[in-house]
C-alpha cells in the first residue's frame, strides 16, 4: 500500500493493530462473494451492498475485504462510516472519504477542484451543483485508479448523510470501466438515501447451528456443552451475540455449577443494539411483551390476556418485534435477542410481578414452580420443595440439564443447611454421571460441604465425590473405600433407595475398572444387604454386567422384557443402565442409545452419551460395521477429552483398539497402550490389563503369532475356566480357542469349548451361541469334521457377525486344503477374502490369498514364476520366524547375525509370494511345510 500522500495511514495503522483478520466462521459463501467482487472491481469496477441485522458481521466482512484488497491488489482504500449524529451534516460522509486524498485535488480541472474543496469544507462558497460534484468525484477516483485499484468503503450506509449518499449513488452507476469498487454495508430494516436500485446485494443471514456451535466452541472450549448450547439458542445465529453473551457468565455458570437465568443478561454493547427498538414502546406494550418473554408455555390463558389487550400489543406488531401465532396461540419474537432485550429493560420489581402473574395463569406445575421461584425475594421451603419435585420429573423425561438447574435454584431457596447441602449434592451427582459437568460437580460438592460438613445423605455425596475423584487425581482403591464406607455406615432402615442405587451404580464402575476380584466382594455383599431396597433392574445388572457368565435364564428373560420397553423411554439414565446390563450378554439397545447420543450433542447427557458411544462402537465392531465403529469411538474419545472424563477415556479407546488389532495397526496400539497404562496403572485401575490383553490377543491372531495370542487370552482366563467377574470372557470364547488350536494346544481348546458349554455361555445370547459354535468347529476332531463348520456356515443368522464368519471360513478352507479337498476349499477362502477386503483387514486378506494360491491349479505360477523351493537353512529360518521369534532370537539359536537372518528372510518372502512376516506361517502350511 502507498503512504506517500498519507491517505492510507489510518487504515494501515488499524490493520497493524488488528494483525491478520482470521476467516469468519460460517461465512465461507459470503467471503467467496467478496473475493469475486474484488476481482471484478479490480478489473472493470463494481459496486456491492452488504446487508444484515446488527451484529451479523458486516463490519468484520468489510475488514476481511480490506485485508484482501490491500495484500492482493495493493489497493488504495477510501473509507467512511455513517453516524447518526452526522446524518444531518451535508457531505460528512464525502469528507471522510476524500479528505485523505485532498492533495490530489490540485491536479483536477478548476471547476471540479473548486466544487470538491467547497463540499469538503476546504474553501468557502455557494453549495456546488450535485451533478458537477458527482462528476468531480468521479474524475478524482478515475485519476487515482490510473495507478492503483481504488476501493471505496462505506459502513452503516443507513446513517450516511443525504448529500453524500446522493453523490455515491451516481458514482456507483458510473464507475464501470474504471478500476473503482464501492463496497457498502446497510443494516436490514433501515432505509437510506443511497439509491440501491440495480446495485447487487449480499445479505448476511444468521449463522446456521453448526457454524454457531463452531464459533462458540472456538472461543470457549472449556464451557460445559449445555452452557454453550444456551448461548447458541439465545444468540439466534447472531455472531456478535455469540461473542458477547458469554461475557456476563460467572465461572460457576460456565462449568455448569450454577443455573442460568431464563434469558441471559445482555452486555452493554448488545443492549445498545437491541433495546433501541423496545425502549420507545408504550409502557403497557412493554408489560405485555414482558409477559410473553418470560412465559414458559402458559398458552391459552396468556393469549386471553393478550387478546384482551390487543391495542397495547399493536405497536410491537407494527414495528416487527413480534408476531402473533393465532393457531398456536403464542407470541413469537422476531429474534431471541429481542426477547432478551424486553427482559433486560424491565426492572426487578416488574420482572417479579410478571412472574407472579404467569404463575397464576399457568396450569402446569413445572411452569408454576419456576415462575414462583423467580418471583421469590428470599428463601421459601415450599417453593424449593416444588422445584425439587419438578427436577425429578425433568430428569425422568431426559432433561438432565434442566434438572440440575432446578435443583440449584431449589438449594438457593432452601432454609435448612442440611437440605440445602443435600440438593447441591444431588445436582453434583447428576452433573458427574449424566451431563458431564465434572468441574461443576467438584464445585458443587465443595459448596455442599460448606453448607453442612455432615451432610445427611452420605450415599449420594459419596457417589458424586467418587466420580469426581476417579477423573482427577484419585485412585480406584480410594474411591472404593469411600463408596463401601458410605454403604457400611448407612443402616438399612435409614437408606434412601435412590441413593443406594446411585452409589451401587458408581461402585459397579469402580469395580469394573479396578479389575480385581476382591473389589467385587464388597459389591456383592452390598447388593445382598440392600436387596430389599433395590429395583429389579439393578439386581439384574449386578449379575449380567458385573458377572455375565453367571447370568441365569430367568434374569436374561427379565432383562429382555425391560429392554423391550425402552422404545418410549426418555430417561437417559435408565437407558444407559439397562444397556450396560445387556452389554456383555449380547444385548445392545441401539435405537435407545442413539437417542442418548443425540441428547449428548446438545450438552444434556454428555457422560451418558460417551458410555453409549462405547457400547455402540463395540457392537458395531462385532457386527462388521467398522466405519461406524471408528466414528463412534472417535466421538466418545472427543467427549471424554473435552469434558475431563479420564477414567472413561481409556474405555472409549477400546473400539478403536479392536479395529487396530484386527488390522494389525501396531503403531496405533502402541500409542493407545501407553496412554491407557500411563493413566490407569498408577491409579490401580488394573482392568486395563484385561482390556489390553483382550486386544493384544486379537492383534497377535491377526499377525499369526498364535502362541502370543494364547498367552494374552490366558492372562484373562486360563483355557477351560471362566473366573468370576471377568466380564469380557463371553466375548473371547472363539478367540481363545482359535489361538489354542493354531498353537497346537488342541486339548486346551476343546477343554475351553466344554467349559463354555458347562457355564451356559451359548444361552447368553445369539452372539454368544455363535461364538461357541465357531469355537466348537475350530476345535473339532477329525471324526466329526466337517459337520460343525457346515452347520455354522449354513445358518443365515451367522451373517450378523461377518468378521468372525470370515475367520471361520478361512479356518475351514485351510483344513479342507490340508485334506487335499482343494476345490471344496476355494469358495470358503474366496468368501473370507472378500469379507476381509471389505473390512480393510489387510493381514487377514493376505492369509486368505496365500491359501487361495495354495489351492489353485498352477500354484507355483502364482508366485511370479519364481522357484518356491527353499534351501534347508531358509526353511529353518522361516519356521522359526513363523513361530514368532525375532531376527535376533533366531540368530542366537543358529549362531547367525540378525542381519544374516534378515537377508535370508528377504529371499524367502518373494519365493513364497508374501509381503509380510504375518503371512509366513500360512505360506509354509500351503507348501506342506
């Protein structure tokens, strides 16, 4: 940019202060339109008017345009802004635009120079003719455009003085063919003296929900999601509001530890923009609008009041602030911020009076309690009790955020410290276990202890404290002692059933992640002791989730009946609790869990949504929907990371780790293992060993390291055993048996098949029955082969688990090939390869291809014509490598250097037609070696 004349100094200074202006979120289309305008204007001249409501980003878009014009076109920029107090001052706008380039006037014809000097106040004289002044302005701009693209920018056109607007109207129509661009902004709903006829318009609509969410999250990533959603709701897509509204929130409100008012307060900047249309209205009109703004669904009764005061509402309707939906019997505000402006302008006594009136009008208990609470001047136990009851109702219908808000307001209105502390604790529990407000839960627990150190409801306090502890610096054993201690100190006849169940649910999680039998002993004892108070759902979950192998047919039938009733269930806690009860026994209520996830997107059930995503992810893995698995896992991981759920995070890693294991993505597994162990082991969350062993077993199977696979699975349960509370053992029946068979431990494999049958594993679920049948086929003797394979693969229901079916097909094809039934083997091997390919399970694809080459009529030709005969030493090294030994270990046995071993293997791979060590064992089998 040029500075020799001083015309651009102000713009340059402001640009340097602002540094680089980032792209505007949600304005990609508009920025592209600005780019096209600049390209066109820099060539042949153009004009464009940007319109939009206050706060929509018109000025920000101008700044983007100015940056681009300066950096890409080295443009001369002339800028002005309309101002209300200058609207009656002739040529005020022209003065802002042209005064910085007034030295250029000396080069104009005298008549033009004189006209501009008078208009700009440089010289005195009679007012110039408008046409002459327009021509003079055009001549000046054309002169400037000879050496550079000239961009004329006017913000807030609606307040530009009439004389300047008239000149610019004519300039805009006569700038074609010259490198002069006019970029102007005008507020929607306002008129100006600028003639916009035939001038292109670029309207700025409200941001869509996704863009609004991105903007708020980018500015306030630490806010609880429900708080961000409230900001988005009230902001109504207005970028300025989305930026300004959070400024009035307290740190407790940001974290979810304090309730948000029905309408968020306006900042001074928003107040100036949005109250201007409300404040001139008559007082009766504003009173009616206040009732409508504070209404919580009063409906017909309020509309009767408004209808009776129709003339008072007319000014608001005429100004476009509201419309009346007569069919829906409600008043609709033009924008949520207009509603907020009405509330903001009202005094506290006026608001309380409106709430009292609405409480009289409504027939809904929840709305009445809320209005009475807002009208209360001080503590009121009766209103607090009503709010607490309404909070229970809100939680039952799935509105957990509203439930927490109601409990917090109830606590404020409660006179007794013990009851106040109990309600704060209840809110903390919901925050920790449902909404995902962990930080807020910690704050609420601290407040509860401050209200009454010996809060009476120790069970709920312990449950909330344990959840907060586990996801911060606490450990499993401390949380376990806290929960068990609370149960032990609570007499049965004084226990609150809901609090007992809440604590036992938390204890279930602690024991599950703890991964030690002794932790479960206290859980089993507590369930037995409190059984008279427990719901059937929790009693069943205490078996089907905590110790699934011991589930009885009666318990499973009861669980099926409960799950069948979830279609219309709104309570997310109940959905996730029942889903957990069914997870390890093959019952995942996917539709209901999807509803929980959807609620999590709005910040209502973040913690429960993370749990739901993990269950959906693992279920999708078993079902062969691996793209879904990846998506569910990534979202679960993101939720845990964003909301501080460190404990649940490593559970959320499980679906991704299963995918990585099946695809032998060892780099991902190494990072995930390290991440899980680094957090879990110091906190005695020893179930990490079970999870990683389960995953490691599958990874070893994928790489044909069968002995390692068997060792990994045996670390969870020895073949032929199903230890109590080892929750994943029903899932790994087939895996363990396959590892044992391929390791040569056939007797151990058959022992595990028998033990699974004795434990009733096939009766747990269709999936468990399939896995047992697959294990039976894999371990079957020659005297019954191939009947178990044929029966399993002929069953149409087996197709529900494609990855496992393909592994059975691969094993069956291998066994047929070993029996020289080459033609019979090929269809199964082809089917397995097709499935593995669809799943991108590369190591399994390679193994299937090796077997297919071994069954082909020109087996040697399939190996690129190379001689597949191995030397004795190559064969010996290949066998050792196939057994899982490293190059160094092989070298130690054969007295060779690791490099020499690697050289031999380098020659072996192309001879066998393979590309990786994982396919070595199968290739040797194919050659009869």
